C-alpha cells in the first residue's frame, strides 16, 4: 500500500512540503487538511490587495487546490479543522467546518504547518463589528469590502509593527484617516530608536497620526454593535475600523495536546532536521521556533521566506534524506510609503542588552552616484563586535534602495565577515546602481577607523 | 621642513590619496600634477553626460582644484605632464602643457596614479576628424558638442564592451543610428555566450545594429578630413562619428623608464601595501595590476571603485600605517537600455578554460513577488566548484533588479560560501523587494541538487 503523508495547514510551509515531497516520491499519497478557505497564498501580499496595488486576490494565490491535484496529485481539503493528533495510532481527527461532521485519517508521515494566528488581547469591545485582524485571504476580503463600500472614513491600527505600518499605508492609499497606536515608546521596536524616529517622521509627513507609549483600554461600539471609538490611556479616537496587529502567536494547541514539546513563545521545538520530539512528526513555518545563527538563541520568526526553507528541509528528511536548517538572522524588510526599512541581526540596543561589546556607526549617503537621476538618501547603521570585528547587525532605511545593502549584510554575517573584509568588498559599481564607494563600504571603513581608536577591551 | 607628497594623476586614485593623506597628516605638503584639464571626476559618468541623462559636466566633478585647496590645502596643477621620475634624487620632471615650459619638483612620498588610456590600434584613418576615444571630460565635451550641432546622423562604435555599449545607448538616446562592431564572436566577451546573446537581442530590439566576429580594416574620410566610412572585413558602413572603445592600457611609460617593475598587461606591479618595487613609491588605480582573490592570478581591472580602495590603502601605508589591499573579484555591472548586466568571478567558459571542475545552472525568475507591480524577469547563471561546492562566479542580466543579486554573490564569494550556505541565506523578503524564494536561493538549490546527482570527481 502507498505510504500516506498528511500535512496540517497549506499556506507557505504546508504547500511547499507537499510539492517537495511529491518531487521526492512519485508514489506517496499526499493530503493537506486546512481550516482555511484558501491554500498556497502570499500572506505578505494581503496589505497590497487591500491598497489596490494588487487588483484581485487571485493574484495572491500561488496554486489552487485544483492545480495541486492536476499537476502533482496532491489532495487538498479546505475548511477542515484538525482537532487532534494521535501519535500512537498515527491518526488525526478532523472536523468539517462546513458540515460539522467529524472523521479520522491515518498517516505514515505527519507535517504540522499550522502557522500562526494574530494575538488578540482581552480588550473590551474586541468582538465588535469592523474590528479586524489580518492573517488570511478571507480577512483581507472583508476589510477591502468595507473600504470599498465607501461608508467609512477613519481607521485605527493597534500595533506599529511591520503589518501595522503596511496597513497604515494601505488604508491611507484608500483615503482613510489613519491612526496608529503603539504601546512601546516607538513604532517598529525592532529598530534602534533614532532609526524608528525617521520612519515615524516619514509616516507623519504622509498624514498618519501616530501615538506611541500608549495602550488601548477599551473599544466601544454604537447601538448596532459597530465599532465607533478606541479609548487609550490618553486618547479617545473616533473610528469606523480597527485593525489589531499586535503580533502573532504560533498555532500549536493540537501539537501540545499530542505531547509535542513547545519552545520559545509557545512555538514547536524542532531539531535541525525540523523533526519534533516525536519521531516521524515534522513541523515547519510560522508554528515552529528557529535558531538565531548569530546568538545561538531559540527565536520565533514567522516569515514566508523562512517557512519555505524549513519545509524543504523537513520534506527531504521525512522521506529518508538528510538536510539541516541552519537558522535565521532575523532579517526583516518593509515598505512604508516612500520609505524602505530593513534590518538584519541585532540592533545596537539588542546587542547591548545581551552584554555584547559592540560599536555602531551611522552613515547617511545617496544610493546611486550623486549625479544620477533618481539618486536618493539612505541611512545605514552598522553594528560590529569590538573583539571579533564581525558584524552583529545592520539597519538601513530611507527613500533609496535599502534591500541590496541589507542582503549584502545578511550574506556578510552568514560568511562571518569582519568590518575589515567589508571595507574592501568588490561590490558592483556603475553610476545607475551605486556610488563609487557604497554606503556599506563607507560604514565599514568608519568602524575600522573607530575600532582602531578604541582602547583594547579589558579582560 | 614639511614632508612633500607628490601625486601624479588626479582622477579617482589620485584625488582619494590626497584626501586620505591629508586626513592622516595635517602638516604634509600635498601636490597633484595631472596632464588632464580636470581632476576628481566620475569617469564612469561620461556616457550619461553625452546622453543628457546628466545635464552638465559640472555634476560629474566631485571636487574642483579650488575646493581641494580651500578645504584640505591640497595644491593641484592641471595640464602639467610629468615626463620623468628620478627615484634616486626623489625628483620628477614636469612639462607645462599650456606653455611648454619644463621644470622639476622634489618629493618625499610619491604616488603614481596615472590611470589608463584608451587603446587605439594602428588602423588607417584613426587620426581623421570625428574619430574619438572616451576617457576624460574633454573627450565627452567634444563628442557631445558634435552631437548637439545636429549635423550628424550615424555613429559607429568599435568595441562591444562595457563602454561601447553604454555609448551605444547614449548615442541612440541622442537620435543617432548606431552600429557596434565587435571583433570577438559576441558582444561583452566577459559573459558566457548565451547570456551575451540575450543582451545582443535587447540591443537589437532597441535599434542598435550589431556586427560581431568582424574587425575594422580601415576608416576613411572625405576631402575635409572628416570621417565618412568604416570598412570592416565584411562591411562598409557610412558614418559621421567613430568611437574607438576597444579597451584601455595602463599609462605606465614614465614608471617603466624609472625602473618600476610592470606586470600583467603592462600595469605596475605592487605588493599588497600598494608599494612598487622601489621603496617609497606607491601606485593605485587604473595603472596598477590587482590580484584576483578567487584565482590568485594577477589581473588588470581598471575600475573607479577599485581605485578608491587601493588609494586608501596606499595613503595609509605611505604615511607609516599598515593596511593591505586584498584584491578583486572581477565584479562588473553595466546598464544598457532597459537591461541590467552584472558579473562577478568567472564565467563558465573562463572556469572551464582554467581547468576548474565546475557546474553551472541558469534560472529565469521575477525580481519581486510575481503579483507586485513592476516585477520583471531576470536571468541568473551561477557557477560552483564541484569539489569545494564554493561559488566560482555569477552572471545576472535582465530588465529586473540585478545589482542586488550580484552584490550578494560578491559577498558570498568573499565569505567562501558554498551552494549549501547560499540555499539557506536569510535574505530580506517582502513582496516589493523579492519573491519569497529569491532567484539566488533557487539557483543555489538547483546546484545542490545537481551536485548530489553528479558522480564523485575522479582523483
């Protein structure tokens, strides 16, 4: 009889596992169960669908269940909630969300790619109409429909992180008055304060109202149960729409109940082969923890790019091969209006908090030859370890090209390059692409100079 | 008495040496002699001045002699040709090109940054009017003036390398009919043939006439001594302007006559400290040879970005510090119409010619998330060593973003990353910047797969 691979969840990691497993084994029976209505879509594209940058949500769908079936003989069952895993019987229980019918299915290999779900704190009024989270295609359709109706004017976004700011831009593009509320003292708490302040200034110039250091106490509604106000410690804000984008939590309830060990932030603990503590059960994507390559610490970094890499490794190992997932560097990038914002590794504050002996430098420079049309300013902050001279982290923000610089820094950290190596990097130069001396080289050179001036570290 | 640093040549390496030396030593007397009318300009920007992308040649000037004097007390003497170096007397002889007067000057430190000059083969007719080379600001002004006059229609470019193609675009932008003649069987001989063919196709679509595998036999002129035809082995082409862009040769005559050892392509041999065989005489920029970090071979790679790095190292060492220039990776990038073309390391052909046991893969993919507006196709060819699994080279071309990918590969080669490392690189992902799985990762993954299928290398 054919061996059966069951995959729970079908967005990034789930879809990738199915596709990769099929390429490895033509005879395997492959089934995906998902509580979602959609599979294999770009979750990161949802704000662009709301903003009308992407016209149809079909464009966000990478492959439909029909395509999975026709091209790779993969069976996908949507709106099917897996409620229980029984590792001893190698069986799962499923509830059909359309009919409420319950049934079981048996596996030889099991992949848990249940992803993450938005964290919704127990705020009064969170159940009111037009209070949203944004995680899946259905969420985005509902939000877009409301905006399309033309009946609303004001939006409040709770949380000034990546998704919060992407949605601030999307809502503004759609003509809404937008307020972002962030509990921390700054938006984008993953950035050093002075960098985040530049982003905040840009958002304000684009007309976004930003409140930091203030938390939501209560959400109120009108007689029809529709949200009408957000009440914070210091403000009362009239609104027609609330988006809660406070962060996500790994979706690991059934895993935990099955005896699967959890780690940081409640994410599933896996080894480098992406196998859980129960042999034969693998996990990947937004529900697992990763290792930060720089610090060696377990971290929770739910990202589509990471999910794909982990799923590949899991699929290979599950079917008898061997591969390892090395970990992450905490790379993030986000576009907010005309600003590009990227980070890899540790911020200066994070490095200092960890007791690392580090030195930072910040450079402002043009992204192309100064005279080349369209050249724009970017700010790059580079953080190095004083003792090893290796790079600990980098932040690049501004209207110019930042993704190139951050990806160079990602590669530099992966390769263990020092500031001395970076200063001599033979980067591609021609006026349309960079100045003769790129900002990465300028910053590294500044650190080389500053490090030689620093007194030797006391031991 | 103050020590005297004399710098011969004042474009990239010369200007950088002066600026860096001043920052190192406030009391030094610093003098630049140059035969050129201009100093400290972006030679790489000249085609963009001709095309009117850059409106005034002033924009290409990074600093004027007045600024050097006022800001850093550096004396610059233009149109002064250094004719002789006497290392024993620590003296140079100079000819004033405006007055023909000759005189001497004494140095304590000498920097030779005489750059390179266009190679002009002994073709009959090369002295005719409107036959140009493009190396300095004066050249670009003359060419632009001729085009501005509106009196010409046709241009022939001899040489289908980087500058030849940049000028093909510039001339076409200005409304000329452009023919490029390349002796080799393909334009951009530094690329593998199938990559160069894509560029050729794009140029032809833009209306450029390209002739490959054919050499210029003769240039003819009319009764007024103005060029009127280029005659090749197989063609006779009517033209009003000829640009000879066959390549450059290091300008090392006076260095050689002074007993300074030359290396590859007649470029000045220097050690890692950028010092010539005569102690105390340093050299940097387009007149020196470099070491290819990948192959360990001496190479001649005249580039503004390299010149700046070498000059920094030279200035530090000259004044008693210690630094080393590691070498180059042969990184190049060029924009030709809507195509971006970049390379680092070896092409597949170059690697094979060197007897390296290599494997290549070519991937075509979008540069951003497929649904994100403006996403464009790029082609990436990655070449790895079968035994070490390290990257030997990479070429990326197309209408999408290629500079980011090539700079990642530059950093990867510098860090000695393998295809396995690259496949897991934690590159920045968000729809406006890249697909969830970037082309670099796709290509590395393909090589990982192909390498595991390859039979082990026979020893």
